[in-house]
């Protein structure tokens, strides 16, 4: 068995993790050596528990890497291992990098400049607007947006990157053929065309409470930094943030209302030293050594969503407009207009005035 197939087989085994494999590779010289090594050699390897050794011996010779490759190809994917050039170099630097990744789409050099965007599955209008705003700005500046394909903030981040024709990576909490949530299947197809859908789990592994924390370490591991938009104290986004800190990544947090439980996690992160972010400029300042790569072929003004554009066009140049008239003339709901105004204000295109008035900047 060659080295690449050895990593594929090891990744498909139960109870065999990357830290134990690294110890074996350092002791024996290669991953392929594990499949011919005497059990006594495996048991004498430092930092590998007896339970892991016995689990490996039980499965050795029973897992076919060729079958795993066929299963991946069956869903339009390919497998990238630690010994492949496509494997993200930044991900390799974490304590427990995945042995292999199942990938729909492609990983590129551009993905080395990536930012994770995570948050609650049940965001406020404010949280959704902020996630879209930041992801759009970052995507237009050449950053790859990394998230977890969950409902809420994750979905908003992925969609914003796609809308700006930027790259985005979705890291799953289960196998590629066990997509969750099912309602995001069309979004996953779009992501694969414009980036990649990624899982470390072999085919058939359904997501559960143990797989999502494993997924979260990959989101932060792929990223230069992680932005938490809205999260309560015990959310998965907070796990991603804590993992990012452990991995030496920069953590950014978006402030919210002090009485909103969905912002409690962000406020705790800011208190603990996370970078407070209100605009992509805060992130650019932190990563000033990174030069944006994408050059817009359009006007220098930021790309607006259809709703934002409709509201913006109703605000006259050099004059004020009241919000109630914007609601009437736009044909939109009050909440839609409020979210659009928030987005436009965050883009510094408008300014809110007393008396429910707005004006262009």
C-alpha cells in the first residue's frame, strides 16, 4: 500500500485519529508502514494508547482505500490526503489535522487567504445583515469565506460570497452523502461550483453531536481568522472561536444588543480579547500584510443586493427621506426596509437622522 492510500484507509477507520497516526508515522517512518508493522512495534509507539492499537489491528486489512475513492467519485468528489499537494498547508499546522478530506469542487492556492464566518442558526435580521455585509466585503477583497453550511449565519455568509462571485468553502459535520441540513442542498451545489464542499468523514457517516466539534476545528484551521457574528454562550460558534484561539488564529466578534442572548457569546469573546469588528476595515487592518488579489471589473462602489439597491435608489442625493415613505414606495415590508437601511448604513452609503429620516452620505 502506498502512502496516499494508507492515509485514506486510516481516515476511514473508526477510533483512529490524526494525533495517533502522527505518532506512528514519526516512530515507524511512514503511514504505509503501519499496514505491515509487527503488532509489538505498534504497541511500543509512544503516545498511542492500547485501545487505539487494538482498534487499528482489528480493522487493518478490512478497509479498502480503493472503495473509498470509488464512493467519493460516486458523489462527484475526490479525496485529498495530507501527502497531496492540494491539501491546505495552513490546515496542516493545527494539532490534529484531518488525515484526509472528501472534496466536492476544488481547493486552490487562493484559499490560503481565508476567513471563517460563524454564528447562530437563528440570527436576528441584524445578524444576517452583518454576516452578509462582512462576507461580501471580504469576498470582494479576495478572501475565501469558510463556514459550516448550517442555517442562519453560515448560510448568509456562503450566499454573500457566491453573490460576489468569490470563493467559499463549506465544511460539513457529516459525510458528503449525509448532507445536513437537507434544505441547503442547492446551496451546496452552488458552493461546489464556486469553491468546495468538504468533509473529513467517510461515506455514510451521519452527523451527530460528536462530529460538529470536529467540523468546527477544520473551519478555524482553514482560516487566518474567525468572525463570530451572533452566538450565545453554549453555541457551536463559540466552540469554533475557542478552537481558533487554541490554534493561534485571530478571533473577531461582532457586538450586538446587551439584552440579546444571541450576542452574549460575542460580548464574552470581546471581553476575553477578541477583536471587536463593525466593518471589514477592522479585519483588513488586522491582516494588513495581506494584499487583496481580486480586482473588480465594475465600478468601485460596493455591490448591493436587489433589496438594498431598491431602497438606496429611493433616497435622493442631497436631500432627506423619511423611513415610512421608503416602506410605502419600495413595496417591501417594514422589516425588509429596516434591514436594508442597516446594511446601507454599515456600508457608509447612508446616514440615519433624527425623526426617522435618512440621507445619502
